[in-house]
C-alpha cells in the first residue's frame, strides 16, 4: 500500500489549496478514506472523511463550509479542496486508509486506519 500526498505549501489567510492523495497497492474502491492533520501542539485530528463510493462524507466542525473532500475512483485519488484558509489550519496533512473493507463512520478515530501517507505541509500565514 502506498499513499502519496501533494498540494501543500504556504498560503495567505483567505487563500485556497487543493490537496491530492494518490493511492496504490490496494483496491481503492473498497475502502473509505480520510484526511487527518497534525500540529505539534494538538497532535493528530480528523479533518474529513469519505466512504468508498463517495456517497457519505463528514467534516470536523471547524472546516465545514470551507473544505470539500472528494475522490476519483478511476484515478485512485483522494482530494481535499481547502478554501478561506485560516492560520489555525496550519498543519501537516495526511491521507489515511481505513483498515476494514466497506467500513465507514462519521467520526473515525486513529484505530480505524492501517496506512498513512507521508504528509504534506500546509502553512497559512500573512
């Protein structure tokens, strides 16, 4: 299994970024996926998740209305469109694969995942 994130970088408050996560080594359409972020002070926190077919989606409250998760199962790719970014969004963003085929929960915890990408840094600063 390999998960490779990209799309992070520096951005000013109010700006936008689109993160991508290319997956390989497993049947992408069988598994729900999440975006998780980590900061030195807060540890890892769930950002957004999507079920295997893209029919169910959830977000943490602080990103609702600003972030949009999606997936393209033809391209084995997970996306996170981030708009109206604020400094509190600064973090290392990871994509994570659920360990159980077909499983989906609204608020997953870290135990749900068996593979993580290497992360892509997002820094929101003026």
